């Protein structure tokens, strides 16, 4: 008998017993006293908001949505979901132009890509940064991600036949970053999967997962993207393919945020959607093998991105990296790098963003690795900009270590 | 994924077991569904005798500083309790009369520390007390969010400005021989409590605050770091949801995050805690152990679970899983050969007596001992 059936509360908020553990692990609370903290913003605030939406507090926008409160909560309260869904429900302010620009990663990508060399040159200029800072409040100290001249989709389409020849097939949800900014990661994945006898296909048509739209007050657009993506992934799943990803934040959005925040049912695809590191690890565990370069040597420090921590799948990337002969492995302490997608690009968040990441940057300098491994593209921008160390997805490190 | 031993529960018992097994060369995983009772830790491993060499080593290698002396310690509301093995932060006294004149210092705006109760309790012991609310400019920014002026937030700042506190207290100090301060020191920098003691020319006593416990969180972080440094796999925020058991032997564990990817092992340790940690769950009819469905020692009639008088000894506090003499967990009357239950989930224990930390360590080490002897 399910006794809790009739008493279950939204995002489990009634389970909160006010133990305050979440407040000890919130990275924002450590640097920004204007933020009410996860307990106050989440379950405590929810009681008040249910009474009267008047109690909605606009300071909830300071939440990073890193989900560390949820990982820490001993009572399974979905604290970050409570905060984000309160923002979706009660925040009536229209998103600013800047927020709309930052959130529309695939639209901006498709605009910028054909003019990549010019765009990259212009966004790298001090004067552009100052103008963006003054007009749009995008912090001038940020380094912008570079755009790639050719999209990953175009690259893979040219290899459709060659990929179709492999005995096993998967589909790849590459995300905006691989498509517009860094196709090399997608190429690395294709290399590793091909070495395992697996061919890679695109989805029918994928859209941005929508994570930045959710946090920037554009939940309607995000819901449209979610409905589209679930259908596109479902089509691949129906044909018997797994759908792989290389970005932990896209994956968390597709798996958790769609049903929990946007109300988009994804049960048909949930079990077939895997981070590539998990798929590869499981394949190796079942007996598949990879040939590695005998001379490979690399000192790797692995940073588990917050959303990977919430997924609970960092263990697959870690074990995979440890399997590579010649990898000298260090697991970095669990900590947020501070960027949280578009959050750290905003002028009002820049200082907080850097202060949150400081302990992680310090540890990276102390470990002094040749490369920092990480499954998240925005962590990569943040860590590279703040420490000068190169950051690579575990898949890219794996590809580099393979024998030709 | 295959391990030598899989441990369910990432608190004191689970981490002590995990570290000991990793040290002995095993490959282990810990499944931790949310943070644990160390966040409410008093700092005293009550009911522990003088630590064995094994335990003393485990603590010192993790960077945890403890001391041992049979006596009493000061409780947050000005009462005293017997104590022995404790974190170095905790002062241990031969008797409850530990000073003549006491200066109790709190920080202005911090409401989780009870100066006046402390003073009342100490005055009962014949000590005279003076309370001072210290106003520190460095803490002012915390006051912008009054609900969040908590031990941990203060401790983060204190790691940087502890010397300001030393200077301020030196100025405040008149003829007092003892200073009592809230336990908000040494979250990251473990040397801070010692430096404060050195800098203030009086006996310094750190008294407990409302949760979260700063020494407790520090202990948790140090143990987890040590476990991971030894190559252990700590699955934070994951939850064991079921197990595959065949003919009295556990083969694998199912978790919420890893769904179809099972965790296989030769041995398993159940250190999932009591009611708070959801190691035990209750409904109006019975108390259950949710992962394996183990036999739970409990009163059959619900009215015998509790005493109507809240302050009375509550029977449900001693409910827990049934084990045999070797700590093998029992299901349907049969002991499972490779599953050990340790810590607060055990039946017949009295956590309200403050024995939980000692029980966690002793039962964890007993299980480790058996696992290592067998393999």
C-alpha cells in the first residue's frame, strides 16, 4: 500500500525537516548574502508562495541551479527544482535582451557560424567587450567561446555512408557547443566509437536542450524545444538505437528538467539516453576492448561538473580515465566552478562567479595537471579562463590515447 | 561495476569501513543518499574507549585531530555529559567545575548559540559568568540575510579572520580564567581552533551550536577526502533502491542514479542509518528496512512504539534491523552470509544516550575485520 500516495508534495517539499544541511553546500550563499539560500528559497519559501504568490522573492534569480542542495539533502527534497519552478511560475518579469541572447545558444550559433573568423575576432576585442558590458551588461572580463567555421552536423553528414557501415549504430545528441563552437569533441567521440565498432548518426533534427532558456525566464520556448527533442530522440530509440551525449548539462536537462520543471514526459527515452562515457565504460566492461598508444602519458585532474554530480554518473568518466594506460589520475574535490552556464556571463554575477570557483582553481594549480578533464563545456570556459590550464572532455582524452 | 565490497551509507560508519577496506587493498564503493548525521556531530565519540592503534592511525592519516581523557564535556545548554574520545576542539574536564570566572563571547546577530543558558548552567556549578556580544565588521555582510547567519557561514569567514577574534577577546578579557566561544572555527583550516587557544591568555572552551556542526562537517570532508585519495568510489546523492539476493547471498545493489547498471560485490555493508537517514522507514503499521526488507526488531502494536510523555524514553528509538552475533543482517529469519549491518540501523541500541558515534565506529570495524579475514 502506498501510504504517501495522497500526501506527496510538489518536489517533495513537505519532506524538508529544516536540518539546514543544504545551506552548508550552497556555493552562492558563500559569496552572495542577498541570496536567501536554498532552504529559505526552496521548501520554506514554497509554503509562503502557496499561501500567496506575493511572497515570491526575486532574489531567487541568484540560484545557480547547480543542484548541490539536492545532492546534499538527506530527505530527498528537490530543492533546486522547487526554486526553478517557482521562478517559472511566479516570475512575471520579461527576460532582458541580454538574457534572451545568452539563452538562445543554437540561434546565435547558426547566425555566427558562417562568419566565424570575423565573429571570433570581434568578440575577442577589448572594445567589443567594453561595448557589450556597457550596453548589455555582459561582463567585459569574460572570454567568449569561439565559433567554428563548419558545423559538426555538416562534418558528420558527409560521413553518413561510412558511419552506416558499422555493425552497431547509435545516435548522438551533440548539443549547441559541439555543433557551433567545438566540433572536435564530436569528431573525437566518432573516433572512439568507431574503434569499438559503433557508427554514429545524427538525430532527425535536434534543437538546443533549452537549459539556458529555463534559467533565463524563457520556459515556453524551452518547453517547445523539449517536446521537439523528446520526439526526435524517441524516433531513434524506436529504431533500436541508444542516444549518446557528451555534455552533462544537456543530459541532466533532457533526463530530469524536462519532466520535473517543464512537465514534458520523457519516460519513453529516459533509459536509452546515456552519457557517452557510461556507454563506453559499459561496453568495455562487457568485454569490448580498445587499443591504446603504448607511449601515452598524461597527468589528468578530473573535475566532476555539478550536473554530472547530480546525475550520479561522474563515476563512469572517472573509471574510464583510470582505465587508460599512462594516465596519472587525480580526482578534484567536489566543488562548483562558478560559471553555471550563462550565470557567470552576467555583469551582476561575475564577481560571485569567480569567488565561487576560487577554491577549485587553487586546487587545480596545486595539482598542476597537464590537462583538466571535465564533461561540461561551460566549466571548460570558466576553468581555462581562470586558471590557464587546458580543459578537455574525457572523450577527447580517450581519443588522444587511442592507437591509430 | 564490480567491487570487493559495496557500502550503503556515507556517514561515519560507512566512511570508517570504506577507508579501512581501501587501506587493506580492497576496491570499494560507498552509496550515499544525501548528507549524514556527522552534520549534527557533537565532536565526542561517546561510548568509545581509548582508540585502538588502527583507529588512531585512521584518524591521523585523514587529518582528524582527536584526544582522549575520561571526564566530562560542556553541552550547548550549559549541562555536562561524560565524555572521553573527542575531537581536539572539544575540551574534556575531570569535573564539571572547570573554572572560576568565565567570559562567554557570542557574535552579534548569531542566534544559534545560547549564551544565557550556558551562563545559567555554569553559574549552577559555582562559576561566575559575563556575556559579551562581539560586533565584527567582517560579519556584517552576513546580516543582510539574517536567516542564513549560521555556523557554517560564520566559520567560512573565521577561517580567514580568526586572528581578529583573538585580538578582540584579548581586549575584552578582564580577570576571567576561561573564555567560552561558539564552535564555529576550523571548517577548512583545521589549525584555527588551536591557534585561538594559543592566542588567548585564558582557558578556551568551544561550546556547541545549533546545526550544522562545524567540527562535524569538517570531519565528514576529511574522511571523504581520505577515502577518495585511497581510490574509493563515493557515489554522492545516489540511493540504494533494491538488491539481488539469491540463497542467502547478496549479489548486487540497484541504485536510483545508475538504474540498470548494478553494483556487484563479494561483501556488502549496510550503514544506512536510522529514521533520519531513511535507513529505517515507518508507516502507521510497521517499521521497514527499505533496501533488503530485513527483519526489524520492533513492538508489534503501534501504541507500544512511543510514550505519550515526550521526555520519557521512547521505545521506537531502539528499533532496528536484526543481526546475528557476527552482525550478519537477518531476513525472514535467515542470516545473509555476506551482508553486515553497522551503525545506527542496528536494533537494540539507544542513540538518544549519545552512543551513536561510538557504535558506528565499533560496528564498522568489526564488520571490516570479518570481511578481511574471509577474503
